[in-house]
């Protein structure tokens, strides 16, 4: 990935993380790319499996979440298909760190 592209992608990840609201006590996430009637989605929806040695692929997301994430990133930020998985991993890792370091 070119340096200029990587810089832009990192800005996209920054925006996604900043747009995501975390309700720590209820373990809920309010993500910009997926709206639910109940309000948020559980941590487990994005962070399973919890085993740190297991590679969690973007493609292992429930179909409705992966489609929503992909569509949102393409429509809002103009990213390409080949960049989506990288963005997902960066986003997931940043949120995971934010949740682990809370408190």
C-alpha cells in the first residue's frame, strides 16, 4: 500500500473509531455503519472469538455486518474493495484496545 493511501486509510479508521460510541457497562457498541432497533450491538458481534491467538477475519463477520461495513466505507470514504479488510482489522484492533484500556 502506498504511503499516501495508507495515510488516508488511517484517517478513515480514525473517523470510524471516533464515530463509534461505546457503552462500557452494557458492553454495547453503536457503530456508524449498522443501526439496530435495540440501539447497539454487543461486543461479541465484532470481537468473537476472544482467544487472542485466533485470527479473526473480516470475512468471519455475520454477513449483515460485513456488508454494512463494506458499503459504509465505500460510500462515505470512497475506499476500494481491496482496502476494506485492512480497514476492518485496524478498526477492530483500535476498538479492542480502547475497550481493554477503559477505566
